[in-house]
C-alpha cells in the first residue's frame, strides 16, 4: 500500500517540475551562472551515514547533471567553485583524495562523448601551479581536447581565491605599465576585467550557493558586482533539477538596474 502514495507523489512532483520548466523557459535565461558547490561533507554525514569521501564523489557526479540542465536551458557559461586556496589547510588525506578526484574528473570529462557532441570547452581557473602535477596534466589534457569548442564553457575553480585573482590581474597590468606597454590613464574597469582569469567571459548573471551558507567565500569577487545572488539550503550532492529551476525563476523575478 505504501507504494501508491509514492507514485502519486512522483506524479505531482513531475507535473510541477514540467510546469516550472515551461515557466522558466518563457523568461530571460542567465548567460553565465556561477555556483559555489557546498555541502558535500554534511551530505555524507547526514544523508549517507558515510565517510566524507563518498560525499565528494556524489558532488563530483552532480557536475555532469547540472551541466546537462544548463545545456538544456541555453546557459552558455558555468563557473564552479570546487576547491579554494584555503582548502589546502584541510586534513591531508582529504586534500589528497580531492586532488585524485579532480584528476580523474578532468580526464573523464575530456573523454566524455557528450562533451564533444555539445562542443563544450573545459577550463580550470585558479593558481594552477599550486596543484599536484597529475592534476595539472589532467587539466591540460581536457583543455587541449576542447579548446576549439565555443557552444558552452564549463570552468572549474581549483586553488582559487577571488582576492588572489585580483592581485594577479593588478600584477599583470603593473608589469605592462613598467614595460611601457600601458600608461596609468589606460587602466580602467574593463582593462582590469580583461586581465582576470575570466577575462574572455561575461560576468556571471547569477551566483548560487548550496548548503544554506549565506556568503560568497572569496568567489568571483570582482565579477559578481552586479550578479543576482541565490542561496538554497540543499546540499550540493542533493541539488535537484527543481532547485535549479527555482534559482533561475528567482533570477527572472528580480529587476537588474545596474544603479540606474
């Protein structure tokens, strides 16, 4: 008898999801979405009764699923906050596990036929020289296999910090000024933006964070100046299509005036 309520519940959920998708497709779709993927460890402890490694594995699998949703909705850029420069301070075993997971993830993405069918460019953003050599090689492999694609770009932030990104951009500009390639008066907001890791991408329209934390944690600090922010209590591995649609609907319901 208990199966009947479950079937009804699934039907109601499916109907609502279909209705919400139709509603969202009728409005403006964000061109660039930034996602702070948070909650893997808590998901493992609370939902799986398992070690945190399993939570990270589930979080890694969620990336492909979200990429599929973005492709379906017509989003062009997704930037994912996977590992911050501060995360190196975590337990060594966890860091080593995450680095191995990142290495295998980039290789698997680069060999995924779906990536090539949809002409998805794979990128990594951050201080990549701080990553273990096998991870750097996997990143290079994924980049080389997809560098000519431009239908969709997925960027994974590793060893990343927003403040460090701005400092690196300032250093590049200062070097050009010192070499006489730029004058002080040439320095503008657009110039600085072009020297960021995301210099060839538009700023994110929507930044969403999972797990219930309400902060941006040093993510895309310059770029999110006019982004809409969305926070959900759902842990990243449990992030559902309906949660994704709700985030976009929230974006559509806001008026973006850019100070006007």
